C-alpha cells in the first residue's frame, strides 16, 4: 500500500505540477480534499477546483516551473515528500508584477491517502522566501568592488556612540 501511495503522490508532482495535466487533479484528489499551507490563510476543504486554480496560476507565473522530488517516505496512508521548486517569474503572481527573477525554494508536503485518492495535504515552505526572491532587484556593482577601506582607530572612535 505505501508504494502505491508514493506512485499516486509522485503523479501529482510529475504530471500535474511539472507537465500541467490539470485534468488529473480530479482523478488524483478526493472531492473532500483538505489543503493546509502558507498559500492559504486557513485550511481549504473540498477544493480540487481551488487546487486547479492555484497550480494554473503558479504555472502561468512561472512558465518554466519544475519540481524535483528530493526524498519521499511512505507509511500506511501517509506520504511525506521533500521537494525543490524552481522557476522564472515571467507573469504576475500573488499581486507581484513579473520580475524575471529565477526563484528556488525547498519544501515538504505531507499527504494523506484514502481509497486510492489524496484526501489531505499539508504543505510546508517559506512563502516569504518566494516573495522576496521575486522582488529582489539586481544590484549594480559598486565602484569599490574588490577594495577594502581600512578604519583607523581614531575614525572608529568617531563613529562610536555613548550609551
């Protein structure tokens, strides 16, 4: 049973997320599916359609989106997956205009499987990191790149404030 559950979950990553086969969401996920994670303020219930929207928006914003499964563990009716997601921010995502920045995050999902379908998913990843990577502006190199200014003891004293 755990091996079948791993195959089911891996299909979500390889076929839905990486290849955009959205029609598989209703096949892989239960109609009473519950999703918890940083993308939503509270757990969302019965949401294969909302999951479809979330995946479609992510794939639109990051057309080269790719998720690699780094590790997976299955026991009884649960599968834990550690993954790495990469992509280039080419279209608006979560209200942020395209920045053309390459983003990469690592996360972990815990899936619960019931009757051969994904019943629940808890996602763990740093949404702030994703948002920061999308909004980071590339810095221009400074004119002093490669040089180091030394402070003299007298200059250091001038900058020291008394508490």
